[in-house]
C-alpha cells in the first residue's frame, strides 16, 4: 500500500523543536554582539565561520562534495581557497 502522508505531515512527524532550538542557539553564538543581537555581514569572518559550521554539520548528511558545491554556489566562486583568501584580505 502507498504511504499517502503529505509533506507537512512528514515534517510534523520528524521535526524536533528542541533540536531546532539548539541549532538556532549554536548559530546565534557566531557573530553575537554586546547588545544580545547577531551581526554576520556578508564575507565577514563571522559569515564564513557560520557557513563553515553549517557545512561541517551537513557533511555527514549529504556528503563533503555536495557541501562544497553548495558553498561555492552560494558564494558565487569556484575555488574555496580563493574566497577564504579574499575574506582575509577584506576583513581585518
């Protein structure tokens, strides 16, 4: 028999609010500012740290090659070493 569960039902059955809260708190620490907010400007070291953290967390689920490909597409660059070098030059 075909399982006719909808996407929203699947999400409800697999979503873990505690896990989501932990993820939000993890990423909120990257770029946390004195006023309690979070600042991660594009191409900043904080932005890079957050993207690298996400890649590390996603790698076991989707594989290293797919993580690197996604990172390059989002950053609009072909060579990961180049974006890291550029970030180091732009951000003191």
